[in-house]
């Protein structure tokens, strides 16, 4: 389950393993409309229209949650069914008392796959198609792999900062909001302590970062991969930013620029992204969801 404050994830340094009951969505009850019985004159019973019954072997199955690429994943399927129905799958965490739903999704199709950031615990999945069919997987205990920074290879080696680099003045451009620029300022202040030059707040990287933060806030999820399948590099390249290395940090729930930068610096993978002297540009996006909770994204680039 993601917690309201302090949720973090990093790409190219720390993959998403931290969003997230962002995805904590209680299932809505959806009722299928009742079919009106056909009225047929008694003198012509043969003409009575009847609805095509759904085959008795129509069934719903759901796979037990498993870890794939540092995410917890499950899928549900409707088989041998002739009529469509809303298929919903929920991932639940087994805890003392009532088991909470930590991720939920629904489609009006016969198959659905659900993913969530990895967090160690015991989980099981429940699938329902709202035609009185349901399936529950066995509960499995999952242990998340330790995330390792995986920086995108660069054409040139990481620059070794010179002592003189610490004297360079931290600068912040006019790109982005005041809150986002405060994140840039604090990030550059931390880099200066390690001898790295200040990052330039780039409009294209900011567009990629803010677009991802806004998408997570609007669609209630927390992950480096967008729900449409795009990853960090897809989003950055779509803006036209060209470079030789990229990285991304995300966080959720921190109420200020100081809080989110502090949390990133207290996490090895996120700190490595911030303190990588190879990067020359940054984009910061901060977007609020309907409850006022802030989703944060930092996109880094080198060129």
C-alpha cells in the first residue's frame, strides 16, 4: 500500500518500488440492467422471443500476484462468455483484520492486466465480472528485489568535478511554476555540495515531467511507466529533447519542495540521480490530485 507521504521512486537509479495506494480504489458496484420478460399472446406461444442464455461454462479466472520487472502484476480473464460484462480485478494485501484493496482496475473486455509498484507483503487477487461470477487467487508472499541504479549509457564518461565547480552560482530559469523552480534551486544547492554544476531548467524536460505528474494525479497511480505503456524515455523524446543520458525521480505526498528534495536525498538511488555530474538539464513537474496531494517528477538529461 502506498502511504500518503514520502512515496518515492526513481528510474535509471531506483525503479518504481515504493506508488502506492495511489491505486487504492474501492470497487464500485455496477449492476447489469434487468431484462424485461417477453410478453406473448397465449394463442401464439411459439412466437415468444427468448434472450440467448450465456453458456453455463462462462467463467472468470484470476492469476495469483507475481513480481515482474520490479512490479507486482496479476491478470484476470473471462472465458467462453458470449455477452460482454465489466471485468474488475483487485489486488488485496493480507493483513490482520480487513484486507485492504491496494490496486484496482476494470475494463469492458474479456482480459485485464493490473500492475502496481513492488512492496513486500502477502497478496491475493479477486476478479468479478458483475454477472455473478467471481474468482479469487491463492495468497502469495512476495519479496521485492533490491532496486539498483541503471543509468542510461552515455557516449562520454561521468565528468569528474573539479574543486572550482563548487564556486559556481546556482541558477534557476523562469521555466515552470514557483514551486517547481524551488525544487530546481534546492536540487542545485545539493549538487554544489558535491562539486557538480547547476542544472538548467529545460522547458522540454519540464513538459515531460509535468505531463507525467499530472497523469499520475488524474488517474490515481504511481509508477515510472504511464498507463498507456510509455516509459520515461518515450515521454522525454516526445518533447523533442535530445541528449546522451537521462534519468527520472518521482515522489508523491510531500507537501513542499524542501520535503521532497530531502526525501530524494535520503534515498540512495534518487540521490545518485541528483548528484550525477553528467546531467546538464532538468525538468520538474508538480501536480495535485483532487485531494490536494502533490505528485512530483524530476527528469534529468545530458547534452
